[in-house]
């Protein structure tokens, strides 16, 4: 049998955060997969509270799970070996190859990074061993020279692994010429040497009007132009990783039944509600602190949280606890997922300080359950059905803690265990199952409960079709053949 050809790799870095790196990698993953290549996505370091459970029993950033789906590959912990999950303004939980290894403040994490490079390169080599092409996504900005000394996310990784870089700028935010040329000006010559070309993303209007702009960047940098990508209108049909892009509340509503999600400061796994956003018969909004729960809300959702007790305090500080009582008096429905489920109970205890200072606080008291944050983190895919009505579901668990109480269970898992809780009337309910509403059967069940006629939306098929449309879009506007030619076998030379 002939030996398999060594994998090639290409890294997509950005001039800043949210320039479209994640979707560009997803698009390229689908495009090259359709050409018959075995593609694997890779992000050395990610910072996000939107995570996904992997087939090998760990967790990675949601964007890498979407990229794996684009590549038609099972998500693996090696696709995102370092994941930071912010728990406060200055500190994060640190997840390495899918498992929590501790927490660190920003300065402490900078000291950790040189030790983490070994795990990053190990995971990258693992993926390269099973792929024809590894598409690497950088983090934040390539021009953050103040963080370059211990970098493992951008040029530090690119040079350590010998992977060529394509730099992406976002014209939609303005100043794209300066951001691309400025990156060339501030980074070290050896880092500059890793960049093989640039892409300008999210263009609106007549592309001919920016031909001179592309030439200007090329002249000032010496990099080749690889594509001017128009804005992709279907991007909002794909799971979002950044909470800044979540839909807010419309003034006065639009006449459809309202569903609101409480976006407390450490909201986690908010992609749970993307399917509701695509339902045409409801108006979904994420409320920020300071925005009251509208009196005409049909359903209020308490989502997951990376710091449940702290977010419960934030919920009370903004007055949402009072709004929830009024909502309940009006007969409105309430659903809590994971941390939101814990908040709905009588008490939350964190005796070991897993999510913050050790202590115990009163919950909202809308369910007769109590939670203790202890034990190992649960990271499993699961399935089952509702106790009432036997409506099936598939989803996953990602949580720390045990919740017990006297309410009737909401769900029955496939192994026979009960999960979640609901009050006697079924108007207040909660569970640990993420992805519950991605299951069309379960989503229609909840919409029916609040008097909404569901649509024919097949959510999973819609995501897959959107990835194909995205790949078509990128192939039309980016020189994918040239990108593939620029990808090369990793060299694994340590940077100096």
C-alpha cells in the first residue's frame, strides 16, 4: 500500500477580533471537503463560553465544532487544545485538550502559555496525522505585539509549527487598508515572513470600487491578494460564538409572540437558542442588564452561565427577579437551561469555590430543587424524551453540580434516569440539556405549549445547507486553488 501523502496546513489570522476568521475556515473546510480532501479545523487557543461536547469526551469552542461539521468530521478535543472560559473580568477557566486544568487571571495565564505550547503542537500533529489539509484559525489580532513573547495563538504557533499565514481584514468596520498595512508595520520581520497573502472580508457594494484598495495593500506589504469577499447574508443562520452579535429587543415588538433570553454577564452556550431565532412565528430577543422583561413575553429563558452565583446576583441587581414574578402572575412560561435551571431552584451552594468565592445563596424559588456545585464536570451527549407527552430529544450535558428536589421530572433519559424538573402546571421547567431546542420535535413541543404554531424548519438541515451556500460564496470570491497551493507541510521549527 502506498504511503499517504503528508498533510498540508494553512493558517487564517486576522487584523482584529471578529473579522470573520471562523466562518472563513468553515467555508474553506466545506469547500475542500467537497473536493475529496480530508480536512481538519484547528484553533490553538480560543476564548469563549460557547462550547461543544466532543466525540472523545471533552469540550471545545463552538466555532471549532461548526468547522468540524463543515469538514464532515467528528469534533475532537485536538481541534481546540486550549479553551479559555471567562468567569470574571480578569480571570478564566483553563481547558486543555478538553479537560479543565484550573483557573487563571490574565497575568497568570501569560506565564502558563509557554508550557501549553507543547499540548498545542501535540494536538496539531495528531490532526495532521489523519488529514490531507489542516485549516488553522488564529485568535484576536496578529498585531498584538504586546502579547507576542509567549504567543501560542497566532504567530507564535505559526512559526513553531512552520505553517504559512493568510491575513484577513474586515472592510465593514472601516480602515481595512490601514489595519492590513499597519500589521505589516508593527510585527517582527520573521513573523512577516510567514504571511503569504491577504483577504479582505465583508465587502458591500461594487467590487470594482475597491480594486485600487487591494492594489494599495499589496504594494505596501508585498503580500498577494487572494480575494475580496462580499458580505455573506446567510451568516446569521449559523451558530454564533460571540454574544455581541445576539439579537436585541425590538421597540414595541413586531406582533409575533415574544420569547426573551436573559443575557447575564457570563452567559454560556447561547447557541442553544439559535433555532428559535430562525423560527418565523416568534420574536426572539436577548435582554441585556438594564432592559426589563416585557409584559407581553410568552416565554422567558434563563440560559447557561459560566459563573452561576455571580450571574444570579447580576440578575437580581437588574431587577429581573421582580420581572419574573410579574411574568409568572400573568401566566407566562419560564425555562431554565443548565445554570439557568440551577437559578430557578431554592438554593445554590458552591462549597469548594468552583465558580467563584465559596458560599451558598438563595435561588429564585420557582422550582423546588437545590443545587450543589461539586464533583467532576459532566461532558456527555444524551437523548431521551419528555416525561409528559413522550416527545423525544437529543442534546448534550456540560455542567458541574448536582440538582435534587421534589418537583416532577421534566425529561427521562435513554438510560432510564430522570432529568430536570417542572412545577405541577408545567409553566416553569428546567434541565441540564443543551441543544434541546435544536431538536425540531422538542422545539415544536415548546412552541405549542406557549400557543405558537411551529414552522417546517429542519434546523440541522438548514445549518448544513447554509454551510454549502457559504462554501459556494467563498469559492466564487477567493482563489481557493491558490490557497491550496500555498498550504504546505508543517515544519515544526521552534521560534526563536
